[in-house]
C-alpha cells in the first residue's frame, strides 16, 4: 500500500496534529504530509526551531506547520488548542507521539525496587500519562461531533498489565498503564459527546529510535523496526479503525493487546 492510499477512512481536508517530533513522530508527520489527505499537518514539538522540525516543514511545502508545545506545561497545550481554534481548524487526527523512557544523566529504567525514585516516577508519569491526558483535555472537545476523527496516543506493550511477565521498568510501565486507562475513559466519554471520534492506544513495536537505543542489544534484528516502517504500519492501523474499536489497545500489526 502506498502512502497516498492511506488515511482514506478519515474525511479529507482539515488538520492532523502530531505531538512529538522524535524518531516515530517525525516519520508520522512526513508520511501524513505526503498522503495529501489533510489541508495542514501541525507538528508540535518542544523545539519547533530544531533542524528536524524545520526539515519537516520544508518538505511539507506549506502544508506542515510547526507549533511549540511542552506537555509538562499545561498552558502550552492550551496555547496549541487556542491557536487551532483561532485558525478554525477542523481536527481530523491527533497523534500523541511523545514520551520518555530514559533521559541521559537524569533517569534510566529501574531494574529493582531500590532504583525507584519519587522524582523519576513523577516525571515519567507526567510526560507519558498526564501529557496525553492534557492533550485530550484541550483538543478532545474540539473534535467534530459526527464526522470521523481519530485521537491516538503511542503507548507501549510493556504498559500491558496482563502481558507483564518480566517486571522492571516500573515508572515507564506504570505510565503507559495509566495512559491506557486515561484513553479508555476518554473513549467512553467521547462516544457520547463526539460519536465520530475513535480513541486508541497504539504500540509501535520495538523501533530504532533514541528512546530504544540503549536497550537494543537483546532485540533480534528482525524485531527491530525502522521508524519509517513502524509509522507506515501505525497509519494503516489508524486507517482501518472502526467506531467499535474506540477504547482499544492495538499493536503496529493491527493485533489487539490485553490490558
Ligand atoms: N522506540 C520504541 O521502541 C518504542 C516502543 C514502544 C513505545 N514507544 C513510544 O513511542 C513514542 C515515541 O517514541 P520514539 O521512539 O519516537 O522516541 P524518541 O525518538 O525519543 O522521541 C520522543 C519524543 O518525545 C518528545 N517529548 C519528550 N518530552 C516531551 C515533553 N515534555 N513535551 C513534549 N514532547 C516531549 C520529544 O519530542 P520533541 O523533542 O519534538 O519535543 C522526543 O523527541 C513514545 O511514547 C514511546 O514511549 C517507543
């Protein structure tokens, strides 16, 4: 399937918004922009002036615009919503593609209880769970009431409680489990308020980005996806979603993941 065929299930025109211009987020922006499906694609990043974001804007030839957002600052999420409202944007697609697992010199995933720290737990949950919840808080009420739209957040299979057999990575796992619950609540509420909206948690696979870099040694080569391939598969999952899928947790290959 070519990029041009993607996202046909969403009404054409309007605005797509991708938050986070990391490995997966940047690829999503590139492919959404290339699909020509939307009038504009907003790439929301803490660093809208970075070389990555500037390249995405240049490649998009005017259909990709940058916006400054740091989800640790709620006003910046509210500011994005206000800019979209001022532009009378018809929001068709929102993808939260930001998240942290480790930060050099600051945090790394816990292996044992003694590694837990209040600061680390709070920071990772603030970005990975509260961040998308704030995006839903500010952009959810702007989704069209009847027309089809999708609100997706990139979660992680390790956030599945039913699938947790290895333990460890306490803060990251807990943040993604909390994200999944927040998305499920959002899906239930939006079913009443905006029945056309589909809300999902997505697992991108193990993807070769800066987030997974320090943990790739045990990953078989064939299981390490490129960000280009993962983004392609995620967009095709989004394209196949039906209203009854809202509130679910899906992997890059379309399979459902247990909570
Ligand atoms: N890579 C994997 O194997 C893998 C597996 C499972 C799930 N995931 C999930 O996929 C998502 C994308 O990860 P990735 O692999 O693309 O990692 P990445 O390349 O490290 O990108 C993550 C991006 O998150 C954004 N971010 C971090 N803190 C933020 C904040 N306070 N406010 C706003 N944005 C913030 C940053 O974008 P800006 O610099 O543009 O702000 C950063 O580039 C994450 O949710 C991650 O948990 C990844």
